[in-house]
C-alpha cells in the first residue's frame, strides 16, 4: 500500500469521485463483510489517525483511539442512515472519542513527541522559518515542533480541532462545520481565536 | 479576511511542520489488519459472554461441560446410550403390536382383565359408551398408540350424552 505524501493536506473531496463505490462498501460492511470494511478503514486511516494525533500529540494514544473509533463505527454501522457521507460520520466518531479521552486525560498533561520524518528537513518554508526568522538561530526543527505541540495543547479542544483540521490537514471550513456539527461562522471565529492564541504562545519563535 | 490570513502567515507555515509528524514507517500497512482482528476478537468475546451468562444462570451446565471435557469417553458412551434409547423407542412404537400388552388386552375382550371390572361389557351402563370400554375391544392389528387415540376423541361426560340419556 502506498502512503500519502505528508506535506500534502488531506481533502475530503479526494473521495468524492468514487462515492458510489464507497456506498457499496458501506452496504457490504453493514451486512457484516469485513473485507469491505477493511477497504473503508484503509481509505480513511491516515486522515483519522492524523486528526487524532494532532489533537493528542501522542502516537500510542492516537493509534488506540483511531482503532477504537473504527471498531465503534463498525458496531454502529447499522445505525448509519447515509444522511451524511461515511467520511463525515467516521470523523465525528473519532473526534468525539478523542475529546472524551482528552477530558479524562487533562490532568496528566502527558505528551510524547515523535520524530519528524525525513522530508521536513528539506521543506524550504520550514528551513527558512527556523534559520532566518527565529531569534534563537540554533533552535532546530525539533524544538519548534515541540513548542508548537505545547502551544496546541494549551488550546481548548474545539479550538485545537479547528486548527488541526484546517491549518494542518487542509480541510475546508464547510467540511469542518459538518464534522463539528456547527455553522461556518463558528468555525471561522474559532479558527481566528485559536490562531491568535497560538501566535501569542509562539511569539518568540515566529517574529 | 485576507489581511487576517497575512497576519498569521508565519504561524500557518509553522503549522505545516505538523504535517511531517508521521507514525513509524509501515504503520498504516498493519493498521487495518489490527482493526479487523480486534473486531473479530470482540465478536468471539460476545459469544463467550453469552456462554458465560448461561453458565451463571445454570451452574450445573458448566460443571457438566467441564466434567465431560476431561472425560471424552464418558461423553461418547452417554451419547451412544441416548441414541440407542431413542432408536429403541422409535422402533418399539412402530411395531404392529406389542405382544405382552396385546395378550392381556385380548383376554379383556371376552373375560376382562384381571383386576379390571368387566363393566365395559355390561349392558347396564350404555350411557358411558365407548369411553370406558377396554382398549382390547378395538380391532386387532392396531398398535397400542392407535388403540389409545379413540379414547381421547370421545367425550366422556358431555352434557349432550346426559341429555340424550334422559
């Protein structure tokens, strides 16, 4: 299986051309066909995992929560009426699971930072950001990443989710509104507030 | 709005860094397999839960199962005995006549069976009709079960019989 380029943001619209095939897979999975469900999992695993990871900043937690979300979705598949796309539906399950988990974990403030992948060091935007704009010129990518994660964890869950879905994963406001079950104005205002907060937390690194 | 986007330009470029945070190589190759295997495990667990619930409701079932699990020969003998009994019962019920019972019943035809009042043969009790007549009075060649059936169909103390009698 080929893995997606991490620098390219995931788009819900990527799946629209074969929506018919997706519906057929959902129908088969509803009848208990695990092979069909396996295909659905493979379609969305990267995006679901990435969203959860950007919310938790922890690989193990993201792995467990993503698996739990897909298992819960399979168990609840009978109740999926098709009012929204399967993509939105599974996203909602994953997001709700993650928010519940974070509420329980809030007191711990636990964070595990995974290694950056090789491509990050070659990203011109990031190299410029680290070497030219930061006051501490010796601050490396890992330090910036660490500070970013710390700043993200200081946001409330809805604000963090909007940033993760829009600025990191590249989803449109409309898609985020559907996933979060709120209107687009709310998404925009949350995004603006979250960016302001992050800007404040990372002032020393972004000037 | 565009101005706002420009204000956050540095932040947005920094957030791009998070796109490079990836799980270990090959992680996605096994992810769906793990999900599917956990779904299967849950399914098996649910079935076990049903068995456990049954054992909780009737503990003797689980004790019996454990006993037979350690002694499969006993389970085989008991199973074979049950089969023989079942087959014997079927064969016996399908036989044209049961010799011992039939002999006694034939005697009852003319002389009555020992210990049974020959009331049925008496003309003094016509109202009772066939409801108390001995089964030996039925035609020969029918099985015991066939002979029993007519008794069940005839009303013994129906009000119509009593009215007719009057």
